[in-house]
């Protein structure tokens, strides 16, 4: 049940990120993109019994999933999401870069969804 809540939150945050981008609020769009990525990682970590309540746990989860799948893009795309989180504080990305980064987050979610165990 909680896994499904994390997954739904992930989808909600990505949609919200797109709306914030369209409204020109780049820091909020960035933070919602980060949230979309971390919520999906939390869903997977929850299913596997991995810790997921700190920033380092998200990095660890992405690294473990890269090793598990052999897909190096998982960690690379997660790093893009982490850059979005930084942009929330620094606000130094332009709209085109935030948009491109959100596309990368969407690609990450597409890679992570199949790793969820469907009940």
C-alpha cells in the first residue's frame, strides 16, 4: 500500500513539475522533478526493505539498482534529478535546461517502474 502511495506521489510530482515549468517557476519545477525521482526510488526501496528516509539512501538505492540491472543510465539520470534539487536552492538553470532535465527524470521513471514488484 505505501509503495503505491510513493509511486502515485512520483507521478503527481512530475505532472506538477511540468505545470510549474509552464508557469515559469523554475525552482519549484526543479524541486518537483527531484521529488518525482525520489518518490519512485522510495517505492522500490520500500519493496526491497532498503532504507529510504535520507538523501544518502536515494543515492545508495540508485547505485544498487544500477548494479542490479546493469543499466548505468539509472544513476546518471538520478544525478540529473539531484541537480534539479540543487537548482531549487541556487536557481541558476534556465528554462530549457530545467525542461530537458525533467525529460530525463521522466526517462528515469520509465526505467524504474518495471522494477516495482506488482502485487
